[in-house]
C-alpha cells in the first residue's frame, strides 16, 4: 500500500491569532517538530496555492495560503467567518492544533508569465487574502518585476484586511503604489471613498500592467468590464476562484466546471481561459 | 481453451472460496440479481445484469479514511489503512468491466487514491461474456463487445461449459490456482453462442445509438443547448442514476464523532443533489437544470475532453431501468444530437 495518501492530513498548531476585521481573523500556523515544539512551515507552497484545513469532527475546507512562500517562519491564513467550519476556526485559541494538507492547485505564474511585468493588484474585502501571498513574494523578489500598484477596497476602514501591514509596510515602500478605498464615508477616514470598479477607472492604470484580481464576484465582474473599457484584454488579467471542495485533487467531482477542476487546474485562471468554461462560478 | 463443466461450477466456487472471499451474482426474491459473498450451496444467478455494479467492491458506498483523537488542544491522526484481503468478483459483465478503465483514470491518476488502489491490487475481476443482452443495453455504443469482456479473467459459457482466459498476471494466477478443476475444451459451440449474442445485439432498440455528436470539442455547444430545460424538468434529484451507475465516482468526505474519537469517512455523493456545490456564501448550481446538466455533460463531454475521447458511460442501462421518472442518458443523447 502507498505509504502516504494526500487525504490523510498533517497536524499544524495555531501560534498566533490576529483579529483583522470584525469577521476576519488571520491565523498563524506552524509545524510541530519531532521534539514537540512549534516552528517552521508544514509544507512549502507557491503564491496562490491553497491548503485544506480542518478541525476533525467539524469539517474540512480549502483556504488560500495568505503568507508568502518567502516567509520561512510560518504559514498564515486570513479567514472570514461565514459558515460552520469558519465559525469554529474563529473560536480557536492560540495553541490549538488543526489538521492541514496541501499545497493544492496551481499558482499565480510569478516565475513565468508575470516575471518582468508591471503588476496591478486589485482586491476587494477578504479577496486580499490570496493576493497578499503574491504581493509579499513580489516585494521579496522586487528586482524581478516592474511597477507594482495595489488597489484595495472594502466596505469600511474596519473591514480592510491586514490594515497594519498595508500602512506600515506596503504604503511605506517607495517602490509600491497603494490606493485604498472604502464604500462609504466614515469618520477617521480621509482616503478615497467609492467602489473598487469605479476607483480603478478613475485611476486609469497603464495598459502595460498585468492585473491580478480577487474579491466578491460582483466586484470582479464590474472591475473586469471597467478594465476592458480602459483597453485591457482578458489575456492580461488573472483571478483566483473558490468553490466547494472535498478531496482537493480532482477526484471527488465537487469543483468540476467544464473540463476543469478548480482544485487542481485552478484556482488561478486567466480570464481568456475562463471564457472557454461554462459560466458556473 | 480451459473449461469447466457447468455442473461442476459449485466445486469451482468452493475451491476459490477456500482461498479468498468470493462474490457471485445471486437471485433475489424479487427477481433481480445482486452480488453476495459466496457460501456453500449458493447458486450463480442466470441474470448477470446485477442491480448494483461491481464498483461497490473497489469504491464502497462508505469507507473510513482516518481516525482522530482529540485531547484538549491536541489532535492525533490515526492512519487506519491496512492491506486489503484478496478477493474475487465473479460474473462481471463486459460493460461493468470497462467501468474500471474509467474509474482507474480517476483514482489511479496522480496523486493515487491508496484506498481504491489497495482494493484494485487485491481484487480479481472475473468477467462473464454476455448471452442475454437486455433492451436497455447499449454498451456497443461505447465500443464494448459484450461477447469479449475485459477483466483479469474472461469467461464464456456455451450452456454446457464455462471457458476461461486469463488477461492479466493476476488473472493467470487465478486460473493456475483452480487449474486442477479445469480441462481443455472445444470452443465450436461457444463460437455459435457468441454469434447468437451478436445477432441479438444488432436487433436491440438502442443498437444504433451514436456518440458522434459528443466529445470534448462540443463543450459550449451542448452546455448552451436549450434542451436542458425540458430534459431536466421532471428530474426529482433523487440520485438513483448516480448510485446505480458503475462509473459515477463523486464523493463526499465527512466526520463522525463516535463519542470516543472522530472517524473521517467518505461516501458516495451525487452532483444531482442540491447541496453538492453549496458553500457558506452560495451555490453555483442552484437549479435542478444546472445539476442535471452537470451529470450528463460530465459523462459525454467533460470526461472525454480530459481522457482522449473516452466517454464516462459504459451503456449498462441501469439508469434507464431504475430512474423513477424514466429519464436517462439515452434520452439526453438523442435530444442533444438533433441540432
């Protein structure tokens, strides 16, 4: 019999929990070393790849790995509380062990198609989670990429995920342009107010940029339409998808769309690739 | 060719069952046939069109994947897998035998599903050539010759004798293990039986069903067809077609708290069910039309697209005879092939 099976998970331990927004927490996960201490990563990954996290007895779910592969100390997952499993995850305390398996899926092509390109990241709400891995990977390999611009929006200032990292590190980085926006006026906010799709059009980004976009489906839809109006083509826009998954390796059938399985052929797709698939996502 | 007289079949079964678990199709009171673990005196059914397919022996309806012990904040993963025992499934039809080619493509592709592989490694499939094709049969549509079944060992009956031919190493080992009971036999009458079966095949109502209109290159054309609405209208979403299908392999993974630890198990699931794709934030297939379309598109378009044109159906006809509202893949194919 095969010594290993991907369905049998590893154990990770939650070593830090950060309340990012009222409904998003970022969990730091470490591997358990042979001597019982918690350190390092459970496995290596590439930006955009995912992992199956589980609390046995509750359920298992696919989550994008928020931390960059260049981070060798730990893995991070930004998770929005929206269902049964995520509510249990949100109730965890530091020191809690979870099961983890992966990495699954493809990744943003940071070492191929995106290399040397000007990059524009567009995120809405929790949609920043998968892009944060790419952004920090690009920052740590800055010489391999051209201009980097991040347009990020959420409902309110309190709903911006990773806000401290954004203002302390990304905005402070002279090599990155960061444009934040929130949906409605709010006390203590002197930044831009308005929806992401409109803000993108206002900012009128250079057509030289390759776009990586993630957020609520409605935001992606209108942003993509706006980008096309500006002259962008679908071949220069990437996104990452989220569907229900069980096996994570293209066998259980759950995330099958057309002849693709989002868990193994995705989650990262270029929009011209999505055009060839039924509109079921 | 090596053969055994039909009268001696009980001796053969006994000899096999002494060494490993043997499953044979047996008659049920309601007239259907189903696989049962062989016990002394059990009779082989004359009806090999079993209610459920041989899929169950390799991909059971439920199976335990792993156990977990939870203690405070700690979790212990217990690998419960153990080497399967050797077993024989006797009397598998050619259509069901082909279903393993399809299931293998799913479960044995990288990363290999060790649970399925374990049973494949230890199970010997002994097929039996068809002599009584039913009106619901259309295996020939998918290039299957029911008189020349695949499997580790292929068998043929001419009414008087059962002939054996090993197709694989495992099959040869099986034949060798019972060779004391076998003798050389003349296949003249067998050739007549095969010819007779082929004659029936040619006259079946679905003999001319074609796959020409299907395949990976027809993806959007069929997906966008307006016929799905009418086809799916009466579908109850009961999932019977999925469960009797020898090639359906979608599954769910769930945890069960035994009170003394957690059991993680997988069980058959159906893309026809409303919660199959349901997530906390919504469902990508909200209507039965979408779910109905997914099942048939997968068999006729998506699967061939990923598997060099091989369809995800073997024409066994179970879904035709079991669907409570008489909808089935044949009706779908016939509707979609008309432009």
